[in-house]
């Protein structure tokens, strides 16, 4: 039973990961060409800086 549960969790994780990858690729292909291309790492860094600034107040 636990092997079946582990397989189900692994399958769901792979399915969600595939959905996220396809979503990223579609977002890159069909993005608005007038907006500059921004890598996700900059979004993470900006969010981290904003959270640190909010935490200090």
C-alpha cells in the first residue's frame, strides 16, 4: 500500500512539474514583445529584498 502511495505522489509531482515547465515555455513564446525579457531569478531576488525591507520595519 505504501508503495502505491509513493508512486502516486511521485506521479503527481512529475505531472505538476511538467505542467509548470510547459507553462513557462508557453509564456516565453507568447509573451508581449514590447516588454523586456526578465528571468525568474530576478523576480525571486526582488521578492527577497522586499520581504527583508518589510521585515525591518
